[in-house]
C-alpha cells in the first residue's frame, strides 16, 4: 500500500502525459516530500520511525521522477528500494528483539559486537539507501537526480537541488542510526544491553537473501529496465517521445553528476565523526536557543501533526458530534425512527385509554361523531366526483387558500 501511489502514477502515464499541469504538481509534491521527510527523519529517536520517514523520502524521489516523465526510472527505484528497505526493517526488528523491545536509539549503543550479523546487514542496507557507489540505491537514485537536472527546466532543477539536499540529509540520519544503535558507547540499562544476542531463525535466512540483491540488483537490472532502447515495460508505461530526455541526462556537467554522491559521502562522514568523536558539539548545539528551536521543529515534524489536529481533526470531530451524532443520529433519525414512533404510539395509546371513561353517553357521542365523519367524507367524495375537470378543483383550492389568507 505504501508504494501503490507510485505504481498507479506509472500505470496512468498515458493520462498524465496529456495533463502537463498535473505533471508539474506531481513533480513539486514529490520533490517537497523528499526533502521534508528526510529533514524530519534527521532528528527522530525511534528506530523504526527513522526508517519510516526514510521510506517517505524515497517515495518522494519516485514521485518526482514520474512527474518528470521518467516513469521507468521511478519504478526502477521502487524495485531497488523494496529490497534494501525490507532488509533495513527486518534488521531493525532483529535489533528491537535483541534489546527487549526497546525502540529508542538513545537507549542502545554498543551492539556492534553483540549482534554482529545484524550490524553487517543493516550497514549494507544503510549504504544502499545512502546511494553509496555501486550498491543498489546508487544506480536508481543517481539516475533520478541526473535526469531531473538533464531536463533543463526550472521545475526539474528545483527538484534536483531539493533531491540532492535530501540525499545529504539521508546520509546523515542513516549514519546517525548506525552510530547510535551499534557504534557509540552503550546507553541502555545493563540487564538489557548486557544480554542482547542474535536470534537465528527464519529472519536470519531472510536477511541473508535480501543482503545479496541489496548490493548487486542495481547493477544487474539497470540496463534491462532503464537502458537506452530497452522495451522492458512494453505497453505498460507510455513514453512520450517529446518528453524523452535520457540522453540529456547522460551529457550534463560532471559536477552536477557527482554532487549528490559527494554530498552523501560528506553527510555520512560528518555524521560518523560527530556522533562518535564530537558528541559534545552536538550537545552544545542542542542546548543553545537556536539549536533547541531547530531540534523541536524537526523532531515535531514541522508541527504538521499539530496544525492538522487543530485545524482539521478538531473541526471534523466537533462537526461529527454536533451535526452527525446529535442532530442526525440522535435527532432526526430518532424522531422519525424508533424513539419517535414509540412516543407517538405511547401518546395515542394513552389518549385512547383516557377515552375509555365507562360512561354510556361518552360512547354514544363517539359513535355519533364517527358516523357523522363517515357520512361527511362520502358527501365530499360525491362533490369531488362532480368536478370532473380537475382544473376547476385546483382553482377552487387556490381560491380557498387566498380567502383564508385574506381573512388573516
């Protein structure tokens, strides 16, 4: 379900190519998502939450690749990402299981020697996610950024620079995850960290299977899926010859080709040095006024949850309680439904009960009134039959209506 949107955009490529404004919106949203999610994952402390925001960021890359009409490249990154992200999530599960279901990375550390196999596969997955040269993520993410710059439009360059900055942040928080979990000194409680161990089960086999394609699948599949002249997708993806710019991506300037990879390596190195050897610098930045505000802003996800809850969730909760629940469910439906019907029947039954006085003249009066009503209805029906022309009857009703209103 996470990647269903990317798949749907690619399968609907023949429709999107007829709506250039829609493609521009897709590109903008994808590029902003890639940067936003990577910035949020930068300072999250929950192990699985960091990986989840990483997934959101990578989906942004796929979406803006599709928005630039590079649908096959977006699907290629989708396939590559599925492998190393599955490895990363399974590895995170192994870590959490090893430390007694603890998910806060600040309470881990020192697990490198305790669970070495999990450390190895998560390192492979993190490097693939970063886009380290010649691993799976390198071939697809690098192709997306090269093609985004190679389209030579203002929107594609906007996507390129946001994606490149997102690559730097991705490398930073991926290395941060590895450092806080495996490399720094133990920060958890002794009974948990001291008895952390690996569980050799079916997950161990799955991690072994996923580690191999996380290294080689990008190299194996690149020419087959996104190579020049490849007909891998056939008619499943529509390629508009007017928007084909794969050749332009091959001949962009070398500095723009190498920039995403260079920033990724710089980000990973910078994070490794800070969290392993210069943690005091991070602490001083965090306790400063500006640093505390930036940390709170990113850790709270740009306050999107607060804005959404204040302006949308609360409004709909109040609306559903006041209108849907009180006015409709407990109001109109109850009045016209069970409660109303029960009240009417009870009221009629009470009045009929009160009419049973036991007096003979009351019963005689009731019989006479009903008999008179029946005879009166018969005479009204005979008069109605006399007026064969219904238009006269309508005019009579209108006249009576005006007479009654005039008397008022």
